[in-house]
């Protein structure tokens, strides 16, 4: 017999036959592929005979990160989403405090060590923690909580509060500066607002304004960020330009990926080529080039298919969820993961500037791996709870414009049904 406090925390009705397990299985496959790719990219010597992966150094640390991520996923999947919702705003407050701490000028470099010009990591001794990864999760939870019972976001002015919620973490992350992570918040906001019933014409207007205002933001970027964008433009005009300086990383990644051909190379050939080409961040941001070099176009398509399976699990879980908060959380998680994977692939293939975005579940990094598995655990936790039998349809609105003094037909129907019962 489960004690009543635990029953209250985790619930009593579970649906173990749900689509969220697709997310778990594909995430496991991607993480294992990542371990092998990190071994290919980070190791300067071949593995032991008859051993596919040698667990030492970077690979061993990533395996530990993966184990911690699995444990964290299990922990966040246990409580009911109503308790997760209660923690959303306190979690965002903690994250904002950590983001402010990162940019304080008097914090010593031994605690906040700048990397590639960004103050984005807190040194915790054995590991470095990146609060921006946790900020993505807290932001999704808070945005979902704000929108779950509202319909004022169906007006232009009603989009201002979600914009403010977005601006605070994005602004602090930009001050680090970490342009790559900051850019991931925009597709999350768009996807969650669409799922919550926001009008597409209003969102299209916001997107148009952002596109027109983008050139004005260029002077505000850091020199290395401007150089990445200028380098991409130069490479589009002439692929050979900047191959020895600003475009060296992009050009090398493309060469390694192209060398894989259709079916890839042997393990020894791939290790040798990767080692002597000296691709920067080959175990991190550029790990997709390592995978395609080893397994060719087929390997790249397999990785893409695994992400499609992960997103399918999210989509089906969101479609079956009648709780507004849970549905929006899953949509936000799917959006940020999709955006991150697409941006990373674009960086590797030379169609986007290199802005330091990792490939979810695959790239080396404790914070990235932990955040990816926590998000997977949230999807599983939401999908595990059975739907309410008599719950009204979520985010069903009248065509009549929103008015604070008007109760929607859907709400009146739900209330009338309760009174009639």
C-alpha cells in the first residue's frame, strides 16, 4: 500500500502504454551514438582491440553525465505535473539569480571562467555548470503556466506579458554573451503561443518586426559574433574565402562530412582523418561532422530519424494530454530541442554561422546532457498520468475577440456541464 502523501505527490492513475517511451528509446540511442562519436573525436589513439568504445577521459565523463541525466529524468518523471507547475516560478527566480551572478564583474575567474569570450559556466570543481541550460527548462515551465488558463494572448497587447517573460532570461544570456542559446528561446515562444491558441496573424506581425529590426541589432554584437556572420556571407560568395582563419572550423567540418561519402569509413580511417584535420570542438559543437565522416550520409540520416522518433513521441504525448500546462510544456520541450538540433546541423553543413550550439544528447557536455534528459523525463512524467475523463478540450476558443468581461463558450459549457451533473 502506497502511503497517502506519496499518492498525492505522484498520483494514483497511470498510463504506462504511452508514446513518451519513444522519446526514451531514441534518446538512449542518440546518447550511445554520442559516446562513440566523442571517442572518435576526442581520442588521439585507437581503442583497445575488440573494443568499440574506450571509456577513459572525456568519454568516461560523458558516460557519467549520461547516467546522472537518466537518474534526473526518473526523478522529474515521478511527481505529478501539478507539483512541477508549483516549482516553475521559484525555479526561474533561481535561474535568473545564477545568470546575474555570471555577469557580475567582481566574481573571480576561478569561479566563473570565461570560455571563447563568454562567461557562461560556474566552476563546481569536478564539473562546470551552465545555468543557461536550466534556464531553457524554467522558461518553458513558466510560459506554460502563464498561458494554461488565459486567452488574452489572442490579442496583440496580450503578447506583451509572454514577451517580458522571454526578455529577462534572453537578455541576461545575451550579456554573457551566448547568442546561440539566446536564439533558442524565440522558436519556443512561437510554438507554445501557437499551441495555446494565439492568432497567427499577430505572431506573423511580431516575426516581421523582428526581421526588420535584426540589422539594427548587428552593431550590438560582440566582435567574434560579427566575424562569424561576416565569414558565412564571405563563404557563400566564395567557399574558399576564410578557409585559413574565420571559416577554418566550418570548412574543416564540411570536408570531414563530405569525406564520409554515402556509407562512411572504417573506424581506423575515420580516427586518422579526424585527428590530422584538427577540427576545433569536434567532440562538442561539430560532432555531427564526426558522425557523418564515420558512417556517411546513411549515418547522418539515422541520427535524423532518431530525432524524428523523439519528436513523434513528444507530438503524440502532447496530442493525448488534456491538461493545458502539460501540453504546452511538451510543445516547448519539442520546440527547443528541434531548434537546437537544426541549428547545430546548419552550423556543421555551413548554412548557418557557428554560434556554439550543441547537438542534444550527442555533444559532449554535462549541462547539455542533463538538460536534455530532464526534458525527456518531463515528457514521460506528463504522459504517464491518465487524462481526465470529463475534462473540456484545451485551448478551444470562440471566434469572437477576447474580452475580460466575457466567458468563452467552452468555459460556459464546462461550468454548465458541472452544474447539470
